[in-house]
C-alpha cells in the first residue's frame, strides 16, 4: 500500500489537469486549485506528438483527443512561395485546439473523482515533515501527504520552495500565433523558410490550423496589443505560399493574435521535490517550444507521478522514483529544444540542416519508453 492518500495539485493547466485525472484514477484523493476561472484555457493549438498520444492511450484519453484533433504524420519544409524543400514522415501525433484539450483533461479529471476549485490559489505552504499544511485564498486550510506544483512557467510554488534563482528567464525569442482555416492537404508540421526566418503551421482540427512565427531579440519585446494583427501581417508579407496568404486574409483583428516571449527553466537534479512538495510540467522544466514537447512532457510527468505515488512505499520513495524516471528524459528533450532555439538565433540559415536533423533525432528518442 502507498503511504500517499491525499494530494493537492496547484494549477489545472495541461499538466495539472492530467495529474488530477491520473491520480484520481489511481484511487488517490485528489484536490486541485486553479487561479483562473474554468474554461479560461486560451490559445491557438498544440501538437501532441506520438509519445504524448502513447501516454494518453495508456490512461484511456487518446480517443477523446482524436475526436477533437487532427492526425499529423509529416514534417515538411517549404520556401516562402510554398515550394516543398524536404519531406519527412514522422510517427503519428495530433494537433488539437488548446481549449478542446483543456475540456478533455478537466472533464476526465472531474469524472475520475478529482475535485478542482477555480479562482483559487495557495497563500501559505508549511511542510510539517509527515504532511503539508496549506492555506488557500478562499480562507480554507487543509493538510496533504504531497503537494504538486503544476502552476506553469512562472510557478509560485517553485519560487516559494526552491527560491528566486530558479525563476524562468527570457531566452531571446518570442512567438506570434494565430488560428486559420486548414487546407485539406495540410498533414503535419509545415515550416515555410525565408531568409533565416520561418513560419510554422500545424493542423488543430478537420477544418482548422494554427500558424506561428518566431522573432529574435536581446531583450523581451513589448508589442502594442491594439496593433498585433498589423505587425504580424508585416512579418508575413514576404510569404506568398497559399496556406499563409489564405490565413492572412482571415486576420482582421488584433484579438486574433497571441504574442508571447519565451521564458525557460530546467530544474536541475537530482530531485524535483523538496520534502513533500514536488514540481511537474513547466514548473519543473519550461522549455523553448521548438520540439513541441512542453505539454507532452507535462502529460508524461502526470502519468509517471501517478504511477509512483500509487506504488507501495513512502512519499519520499515515490518522489525519488518520479525524479529518477523523469529527469534524464526531460533533460534531453529540453536541451535539444534549447539548442535549436540557440541555432535559430545565431545563424538560422547555416544551421537549418542540423536543426532539422536534431528535431528528427529527438522525435525518434521520444518514441523510447517514458
Ligand atoms: C508558442 C508555444 C507553443 C507551444 N507548442 C507546444 C506544442 O505544440 N506541443 C507541446 O506539447 N507543448 C507546446 N508548448 C508548451 C506547452 O504549452 C507547455 O509546456 C504546457 O502548457 C505546460 O503545461 P503546464 O501544466 O506545466 O503549464 P500550463 O499549461 O501553463 O498550466 C499552468 C496552470 O497553472 C495555473 N496557475 C498559475 N499560477 C497559479 C497559482 N499561483 N495558483 C494556482 N494556479 C496557478 C495557470 O492558470 C495554468 O492554468 C508550447 C509553448 C509555447 C509558448
């Protein structure tokens, strides 16, 4: 029998909601708190690679994701006019709209018996050795065997427990994103290259896709929110590929555009826990998004954490087993992503081939057991 009976998860994003589902399903009493209101999941789309879908399959969530999403199985590179430069089949994953993924995960968690409270956060955290005492913003106080920090890249739990030196830092790139209709032939991660820049496009449903373009800068950029559509159109002007022109035609409001700097952090080993408080997802390893794997790693974390916490033994044994299983795998993916980001910033044209090679090599590595 496991010593861990009652767990608090802070944050109900991709990783937190998946952990709430996986833990509740394993018979552990699971309480989640999320600072935002329910249904606040915003964003364009997200790519769930083969390894992520394998983890979803393992806990019987692949089917609902497939119902909403669109299967993708190719990585293709094009020039700005849409002429194909290279084509590589990839193991099948899916693209899905972020609100659809949030709906699948949160509904599954609640159905499995997890209790998730929205508009709620942690105000105080006291590790008493044999349990953790937690005070909440709604005035409640409760005790748990383990507390999971799944509160994302700007994690307050990481900051509180591990200190300011592990706060995420700007990595010299930002990303523009928007949603658009999908072309019928759009079958995977398509990358349109032009003079060292690139526009990516990933299907998210039978009729939708999302596009993104990266921008390098030494310091974080502040873009005027009311001009995001115009600024993005300027950046896409040189791309005449039909997919991009068709998408740009639909771009009529700044509200359709998301602009976000990349802040990253990889928590070092040997442990992602201190006492009975453990980190997962972006709180433990916020990557640059070149490998489209941050959400996938959070999903894998959740499945492995639930397996470890449900196994016979003490909380300390479970948390050590979790770090032992997760850190080497996540480190490799995080570092490959960061390397590609660095190559893109230093010499995107000169590094294009080794970037593609590292991308495909890491995709292959992801196929190894989690
Ligand atoms: C441009 C871009 C593209 C990406 N594309 C992909 C992709 O294609 N595939 C992929 O796998 N990954 C992708 N990622 C990465 C992915 O989005 C993240 O890695 C993933 O969302 C991490 O999940 P998480 O649960 O750890 O954090 P999040 O999903 O950010 O969830 C954190 C949750 O915690 C809540 N929270 C925050 N603070 C508190 C608090 N104090 N108290 C309570 N709740 C709190 C937040 O409201 C949020 O709901 C991309 C990232 C970016 C920036």
